C-alpha cells in the first residue's frame, strides 16, 4: 500500500491567471484562497472589504463576468480566466454613473459597505437598467449597511438608472 506524505494543513501553491480590472496577471497562491485575500494581499486592491467571511454581508462584493459575487467565498481557481472588476476598476476617476449617483444622494456615512453596495448596484443595472423598487430590494438583499442608508441607496440606484 502506497502512502502519501501529506501534512494535514499543507498549502499547495499554483500559478493562477487572473484578469482583474482589465489587466491579466499571474498570482502564486493556494487555489482555494478566497479572491478577497488575493485582491487585498497579493494585488494590493484594498477597496474590496472584509466584513463577515461567510458571504452574508456583501462588503466583499466584486463583479465576475459582470455579475455580483462575494469574493470572501470565491476560490481563486474559480476566477481564473474570467473578467474580475473591483471598485478600483469601475472607473478611473470615480465617475461611473453609480458612483456619481452615490455622492449626489449622500449615501456614504461610515463608508465601509460602500464598495460592495456599489458593485451590487452596478451588477443590477447591467442586467436590468430600469429596476422597480422591488427588484432593487431583491438585488441589494444581503448587502448590509450598518448605518442604515438603505433609502438613499435605493434613491441612488434610481438616479443612476436614469443616467445610464
């Protein structure tokens, strides 16, 4: 009987090609490493925030092929050769219609959840340019704002929908 010499918590490193914000680069990480930590620790893209680590709060939301996903639960290997957009890649000058609408409607307070909220809103408007209140609430469900700016978030999404 052949025995494998594996340590219980041994990390296996791999070179993974990631297309982040329009640039392809290889990172050497354990393929199971959550994209949140690849972005923050290996690519120095710290706009994506850690909130809960279990995909329940939305602070870590990024776009994967245009769809909102929680990066804290997305293994790096699942993002290989897909288009990843972080808050830093949304626009160079903070002038994406959703970002502008966020400021126009005074959404940010503490700001911690904002990048995740904005990325979820962009995903919604990419798939549904004129959502109803119910569609906004459904799409934004799971993005938690501890400051309670939900009314302004909904207003900002409506503002952005009118400019896209």
